[in-house]
C-alpha cells in the first residue's frame, strides 16, 4: 500500500493518522478529505478521491507510542501501553475505475506490565523493545481443531509461574538502591519462560474467512545497564529494532511474485548491535561493536547504517549469506559455495556530520536528519542516577522544535553495488602477495555484496543486471584463485567457487600456472580442484601443452593420482609417451594394478601391442578385474550423459571378451555401473542398434546371474535372458559371436540353471532336426525353467511366442504348468502331443502330494485314449501296461484299484496287476 502513517501531538492529545493518496499534494492539488477508519464512502463524492489526499483518522483508547508497517502485506501495528493493536490493510473497490485504501482493526495483543518503546512488524512476526528487553513473537494461524477456543474472540496463554517479588511493589523513594535483573537470552521454545503473558483479542467481524491466531514465542533477551566505577549510565537503552525480510531470488517469469525466504531482526544498544536470523532457526548471526555511542541504526540487505553524535557509519551484514543457505540446498557442497554467516563484519565507510538525529533508508538513498546544537555536549550527556523500572513512562515532553534553528535534511545516494564491488576487489589486491586471510575476507565481502543485489526483488529489471551477474562470476573466480593459491584450511572451496565462476579448466590453468618449464609449488586447493574436475564426465579437452602441464603437476605433487587422471577426457590430447615415462617412474615407488592397466591403455594409444601384451601379462585376470574396479574409466566414459566404451574396452572385446565381461560384472557388483548403463555400454561396444541385443550383453547377464544376490535385480536379469532366448529361437536367429558359457557351464556354476529333466530330453529327442541349430539357446531356456529361481508367472508373457512352436513349445508349456502346480493340464498336453513322454513325466514329477494324479488323471486318460485308438497307438498301451498300472497297484487298496478299472476292459490285461495288488495286501 502507498500510504504514510504518523503519530501526531496537538494540544496535549496524541493522534494516529494515515495519509492516503498523498502524492496528489506534491502534484499541486490542495484538496484534502478527512475520514474515519472503516467509514463507508458515498458514491457521490468518491470520484473526487482520485485527485485529493485522504487523511484517515484511527481512534485508539490509549495514546499510541510507536508504529510499524509490514513491508510484505502493508498491515499496521501500533504500540500502546500494555497492548499492541493490529490494523489490516484493505482495498475498497468503489467502482471499476476507483479503488481506495482503508484499514480494519483486526487484533489486539494485551501484554501486562509492558510499555513498548519500539515495535517492528513483518509477515506476522512482531518485535517489541522496552528500555532493556527485547521480545520477538510470531502469530501462527490456528488449525481448525483449535479454533473453538477463539470462538468468543479471545485466545489466552497460560499465566506464567510467579518468579518472585514484583518490582512494582518496590517503593520509588528508595533512591539509595538500584534494582537490576540478570541478563537473559532465551531462544526458540525456551523463550516461553520469559514470564510475559500475552492475551489475544480478535476485533474483526467473524466470517468464514476469519483467521484465528496463537502466539509463538521466538526470542527474549534482557540486558543490564552499562556499569562503570562512576555509576550507571542512564542512556543504556535499546533502539532501532527492525525486522528485515529477504525474498526468493526473482526471475523474469516470477518478478511480480515476491515470496518471503528469510527474516532477520536487528536491535541495538548504544555501543553494540545484534543481528538475529528468525527463520527456520532462531540464532545470533552478527554482533556489531561501535567506536562511539550510537543514536540510531537502519538495516538493509546489504549494509547496516549507524549514526552517532558526529558520524554516519556503514557496516557489512550477513543477511545474504544466511538467505542463500535457506534458498539453495547445494550451498556448502562441492557444487556451490557462499562465504560463511560467521564471517567477521567490516566497517566500510565513516562520514562526518554535525548532529545526526534520525536516519532512514529507501532503495539506494539514505535520508539523514541533523540538528546543529550549540549547547555543551558534555553537560547534555551528563548521566543522572535514577530508578530502573519496566513501568517507566517512555513518553517524554518535547520541546517546541518549530522555533529551533539548525535542522537539516540530507538525502545521500549510496555507492552503486558495482562501484563498491570494484573498490573492494582493488583493495584486496594489496594483500595478494602477503597470502593472508584478509584478501579472502575482502573478496568474500565483495561476493556477498553482489549476491545481495541479485536477491533483490527488483533485480530482473535492473539496468545493472548483466554487469552484476558478471561481477558475481568474477568474484567467484577471485575466491577460487585465493583458495587455490593460499595455504588455508578451507582449500576445498576452490572447487565450488571455480564451478560457479563458469571458467573452463583451460582458463583456470592460465590464471594459476605460469608459462615455461620452471617448477611451481601448488597448494592443496588447486590440486583439489584439478583432481575433482578431472574426474568429472565433461566434454572439454585440454590442449596438448596444457594436458602435459597437468601431468607434470600431478607427477610432482600427487603421483598416486596419475593413473586415475590419465583416464579423464580432459587429457585426451596428452602425450602418451610422456605419460608412460611418468608412470614408469611412479611404478618404481608405488606399483599397482591400476597403474599397470593405465600403462597398457597408453600403449594401445601409441599402437605398441608388444608393450600392451607385456603389461596385461603382469597380473592374472582376477587381479586385472580388481584394477578395473579401482578405475572404471579405463573401460567406459560418459559423453553428454551417454556411456561410451573406451579404446581399451574395444580392444578387450576382440582379444579378451571374458576379461571384459568379468570386469563389467565386477563394476556392477561394486555399484560402479547400473544394469541399464551396462546394456548401453555393450550395445555401443558391439555397434548394435537399440532393439538388438548383442551376444556379449547376454554373456554379461549370464555371468551376472552367477554372483547376483539382490532378488529384484535377479528377477529382472532372468526375464531379460529369457526374453533374449525366446527371441532368438522364435526368429531362428543365431548369436553373432560364440557364447562364452555353454549350458553345462551355467548348470555347474549357477544355481539358477537346473539340470534338464529326462522327460524334456525325451520330448526333444523326437523333435525337428532344424531345432539342433539353436540347441544352445533352447537348452539354456529349458535349464532356466528346470531351476527354481525364475518367477514363472512373470515369465509367461515373455514365453508366449514359443507355446505353439512344436516340441520346444511343448516342453516350455509343460514346464510352466508343472511349476505352477497344474499337473493335470501338463498330462493333457503330453498325451495329446507327445504321449511317449507322459510316463517319463509322471515318474519324475508326480511324487509326494501330486502322486494321486497317477490314478485320478493319468490312468483314466490312458484307458480312455486306448479305448478310442485301439491298437493304432501302441505307445498308449505300453504306457498303461508298463508303468501306470504297476504304480497304481502298488499305491492303492484292492477295492479302490478295482473301482478305477474300466468295465469293458479285458480281464487278462488287468489280471496280473490285480494279483500283484492282492498279494501285496496279503503280505502286509
């Protein structure tokens, strides 16, 4: 809202007034309208409001002592004796062409025995100061289940426990004694113990949209007067309480939507100021020591301006550092950095003025009110002893200032962000060669200055936008230089600052590495930056000279990292011969399998296959596999987010595919390569299109099954392998390379592949001769289904293409039915399509609980089918006579056996089995 609120005194009466549409007065209009707050305006004269200023009278039962306007909502808070009154800003729509501002008194906070000297109000947060006490509160909207208490307009907190005798009972005439309470600081939940009860009284008309609040205590702090051998200083009073909001960094698409990010509270004593963060966590972030007694202070997101009796001082603040951490979770990581909130504050400027009395801030202006005073300063400040009391009246009689000469009003333009940033950077260079923390401190201040400008809500429309962004990147680069060059415990910050600067590694090397062959000493920060950057998967490639210089740096400073950094895409142009020379020198001091593999990789790059073979023969394959675990980039790189095989991997594919597969399995098992990543790797290695699965990938899946222990990945692997077997069998597609493992190898080494059942072999023995061309895939698929690991229910859709594929499909169908416990369905399939295998199947599968299928299903079906075919199907007759009747006669009682025999059966055919059954009964 665009309004001005004043506390005015006339004829010993105090008034609270709001001036609305006040800009009309500066435009030349002299028309003024006076109205009461909440007064309904008539349509007849409302049109004149466009061209005149309105004075809104706000009557109060007690004289107003102090006021504060919320910068977020425009609401108004008025401090009176023992209470605070809140007015909500309203927009009254008179007609479609006219909207006027008004206020509605909505809430009263009753506070016993408290006379506020100053108040601050922002986003439902309230800061109150008396002479020596500070209390910060938050009005929290109550949930629906707790609003019953507010139904009558009141919400009362519990009364505090009596902490001792009240100072009100002390007799004021005891001038020989001064009563002082102990200094106290209570943060967060502890601040409830401050013994200041607050009662809420809602005064707005209740509607469905009425909000009910409760008080949440955030901070309470009590100070004691300054003491000296000469007595107490009566001017030890708090002043300049302020709540400062910081908003989310604005972007072009959200520049009109200000979202509150962080909130800070400042208050000051004559010689020291305090800045608290009161967002998610209430904490003291800065303390300001003044060189002389302060009169007033004003806090901005970039500076703290303080006036004393003769000076205007400017200090740095840490609001942007705290807000940056609230906004970005990646601050204080290897990705992003920001100077710490605990960084010591600095005094930037001091300007002399005669008699500063009041100060305020607007955008890039400081408004300063001064008064030239001729009276004796020493006499005016002479302290007098008096009673310290919380109930002391803070309203003093005021002299008639209209007749006093010497008043001056100054409007001071603050130095632009860019100009001040340049001055700080230039000044920091005086410390560059000394290598002290002072250089880092100054550059940190410059960085925070620019960061605060970027977080300003008006930044997207600023004329200096591009220049400030350049300054931000430049400040990051300067800080990266400091943490790289200086021997400091925070050397690791070189990495995030260089990342934020947008500099390439080539540009960083030019800043830090001198040209020529002279040997430099490099600090830990620079090596930390190089090591982490070289391990990143970026597309930048250093020139040959720069790459060789990096090799030299690591050979001299950190030789153990040399085999690892050689795998970086940055060093693609490094001289392989130079790299081998360095590696050979390092190997004499600290040999390792990773170093040997790096030498082999360099030998491939040089085309020296003899050297390559010598290095690869230095260790057994199992140890070489461990070397690839130590440095996966020997086999694969990432380019634009896509995994890409290295030259080393391509060579292994042709010469040692078993080692390549074993190494990839080891990478997966050590969480160095995901399953999808491995699939892309082998497809690109074998130059297959996205829909074609190379045999080497199938070899990887089979090898991974041997060692995989995670059930979720195991089932995924089983489905993928099954799908590939089915695809190749159904499409009659042979693998492009010879599989690394046979069915027998997998059965012997992997528990997920089972021995193929005899009845499966029996079915396949009468199959088509053409199936023998795909025998390996068929047998592996059957072996998987003969095992107990694969989830048959999940695999059924994958197996669907083979269910009608001759004898192969029959074995798959029967194996699935058996795993699902559908034995009778399996018997039907076998008797219909391959009756000679039915008995083999029954002998192997119909055991235990499923043994009853012999007489409940197999015997009746054989009898039925034999009756229909007669002697045309001798297989059915032999199956019935040779095994089925023998099993049933052995298992059943004579009476039960007789009941199963067909009535039209030949007695001579069944008689031997009946005799066997009866003899068994007699023997038992």
